[in-house]
C-alpha cells in the first residue's frame, strides 16, 4: 500500500467521495488521477481501526484502470491499496 494525496468532497448525505488523487510512481514522478466513478464503497474494521474501501474507475494513459483506495477514519489517511486492472 502507498500513501497518497486525495481531493474529496462530502455529498448532501454526508458521504465522503474521492474526486482525484496523486501518487508517486516507481519512476519517482508524480501522477494525478481523476476518478471517473466510485464503483463501490465498503466499511471495514481491522484491529479496531475503521476504514472505508473505495473501488474506483479512472482513465490513465488512454486505458481504463480500476483500483482500490482506503481511507482510515481515525487518522484521516488515504492509501492506494491495489490496482485491480
């Protein structure tokens, strides 16, 4: 998992929605990803730490990418969990 910077908003129901994020690639360059759609959200708890897992879709380098982002509620940290495809 890699810590990332995220821009997110709260919708009218108070739900957190990520809009875009920035991460450092293996080549040490910064990449910005605009999230096209949040496909699903699930709440998880691991050792008492509550988190939200967002399955998202975005276009990167003319390819559709699906990935998971994790938001840890207590520490307000965002992480890129994995690239699904």
